[in-house]
C-alpha cells in the first residue's frame, strides 16, 4: 500500500513537470527563432552598409576624376589667356614702334609742306638721335640729347614724347625718384598728350620699385579708372596683381614670389631694340611709347 502511494505521487509529479516543460520549450524555441532572425537581419544590414560604402567610394572616384578634368581645363584656359596677353602686348609694342616712326615721318612731311624742310629734318634727326642712344643703352647721354631737343624745339609735336623718354631713361638707370619727377613733367606740361597715361603707369612702377606700395596702387588704379580699355590699364592691372601677391602670405608662410619675367622688365623697347639675354633684374630696358 505504501508503494502504491509513492507510485501515485511520482506519476502526479511527472505529469506536473511535463505540463510545465511544454511552455518552457515553446519559449526557448521562440527565443532561438528570434536570435536567428536577428542574425539574418544583421547580415542583411551589413550587406547594405557594404553596398553603400562601395557606392560612396565610387562617387568619390568619379568626383576626383571630374575635378581633375576641370583643373586640367582650367590650366589650359589659363595658358591660352597668358598666350593671348603676350600676343597682345607684343602686337602693342610693334604698333608703338611703328607709331614712333610715323610721327617722325609726319613731322618731316608737315615741315616740307610749310617749306621748312631743313628745319623739320633737323628736328626729326635730333629726336631720332635720342632714340638711337636709348637703343645703344647710353641712357645718360640720351637724357642730355632729349633735353637739348626740348630746348631747341619746345613746341614740337614730339615734345611730350621726348619728355616721356627722359623719364624712361632714368627708370632704366633705376633712378626711380628722378624718373617719377620727369614723368610728372609729362602730366603737367602736356596734359592732352597720349603719353600721360603711360607716364602715370610708369610712376606707379617707380613707387613699386621703391617699396611704396600704397602710392604705387594709387597711380595704377588711376590709370585703370581714367583709361579702362587701354594697354596701359592692362599693364596696371597686371602690376597690381603682382603687388597683391607680394603682400599676401603664400603657403608655408613666405611672401608670394612675383612671376618670373615680371612686367617691371617686360615693357616695349625703342624701335629695333632687342632685349638683353640676362636675368630680369639686370634687363632694365625702357618702355617704348
């Protein structure tokens, strides 16, 4: 009887345990399924992230390629602009040289019409003598020659040119203070001459060479304002850009260096004059006007 009771109790206990085991098993199955789903979702998300990263990397490569193409095109355009500016300056220099010759011939013809051909010839020859001295690099003697010309022919049509050349000669000799004074004489004595703008431009150059940037900018900006579409205005803009670059710090903390062959030494020469094959600071030929 005692064993029967024990057997009954064990049976009841086993039934209870069995009844409790089913919900636990179900919960364990649900938890396992949830973990598997989370793992599957994680793999899917990782795949999407990898695809997104691949797309971003491709976009970066495409952007770098486009940027490189733009920079290459920009460099090509800059080279073309530089070449166009050089050709324009070269053509302007040639035209200025031709104008100098034509002025001499014009004076001769005018004097011939007025039956004073000998005097007109002497006037042209005197002016040409000064140009020849500039051609030979004898700037100090050229100054004396042009002063003699102005004294002999104060009302000559080439008087403003002669005065301008005096300023150019002092500029070539790097006597910038005297050069400023002589160029100012062009402005004061011949205010209607087409040499006024060139004289003011070279005054700006002189002040720049003396390290007086503010004064240089004042004269250069005046040329740009008063004669905006002229060759002198173009040269003034180029010199202003050089001054700005010189004042602005470059990468690495140094001051920006001027362009090689700067326009301080890239100005027109007298008719027939060739530039010396020396370094820019030593090549200080005057500007043909």
